[in-house]
């Protein structure tokens, strides 16, 4: 599987596993990898794909602390790993529970090999921590990391490349409903509104096909519809399936 160039020197690798997207921004003498997959085997495969694009030293950013976006971090050390302060704290707090759940899920699906890889993935949280915003120099290219507010989690980071590509992490979801397990449904629409205002070109969701600002605007409308359905106590009236709406409802008080 290869990286696809979505803008000059900005690449996306969409994986069969979980339909996960990872990103790559290539500058003059450095590059930035966005998210690191679920275990060291998957991360080594990602690192090899990066090396087929560029020989430059990498730095890494995690969009958030869910295992599929950051359990591969250790494969990229000793590089700097950027992430929000909340991402680092959340990975330490929830990493073992996430691991147990994912291992059980893989075993139930008959994939003992992947389960073993996830079991052995070191928890290696980001060490370059962002509160609201950080501006990176990636080999002469400006890349801005922003926490735009709570949404898919309490600590999502958005990665904005100077000439218009935005990596949205799981704040934006294509190909399935957004995931509410750790979400803040009352705040997610406003956060997506801020993301919508930033989006001028390709928007790379955490999973699925690359989208655009119009898609982000439409997803914000759906999240507003979720919120009004929940507040009206009408889980059947929302834009998503019943299971998704139930999880969203369980998170409303938490938001
Ligand atoms: Zn996630």
C-alpha cells in the first residue's frame, strides 16, 4: 500500500485495517508522520512506506489517544512525538483498558496474531505537549497543531498544513457514523464549526475517504441533529443508527 499525494508533498495512506488514515508531510530536510497505527508491526509497515517516499528524519503527531492512532508510536522513536497534553494523560490512563478491549475484539474475530501484537505494543505517549496551539517547522513548511475544543474525545488535535490540507483525526468520520464512546456531543458541533472555518482544501478524516469543507459542514449539521434528538429524548429521530445514538446519549451528561 502506498501513500497518495493529496497536495504538494502531503500524503495520505489509507489502510485496509480499520480503514485508518495516516498522514505524511514532507519538507526540505524533515518530515512529519500523522498517527502511528495499532501496534509495532503495523507501525513498522507504515515507517517503511514513509521511507519509500522520503529519506528525511521524521517527527510524529498523534491526533488523539485511541489505540489505532498511537499504539505504534514506539516504532518511530527516538523521534519527538507531538500530541495534546490530554492525549498523553489519556493514553496513560486508558491505554491498558483500550488494549484489553482491542485484544478481546481481535481474538473474537479469530486474529490471534494481531491480538498478540497489540498485547505487546508499548504505551509510549507524546512527549512534546500542546495545550491549545503549536507551530511546527517541518523542513521549512509550517504545520499548525490545534486543539479546537472537545469533540470525538476531550483532547483531539487537528493538523493544518500551510497550503490547505487539514488532518482532522476522528473529529471527522467518513464511511461510518462518528464514534461517541469518549465524545462530548454537546461541544462537538462547535468544534467542527471551527474546523470548518479552517478547511480550504482536502480534509483527511481519521477513517475513510478524503473529504472537503462541505463534508465537514454537513457532518456538523448531523451532529447538531444528534444533539437535538438527544435533548428531545428521541433517540429514534437522529441521523445515525440506534446503537450509535444510544452511545451518544450515554455521553450527553458527560459533555
Ligand atoms: Zn478515535
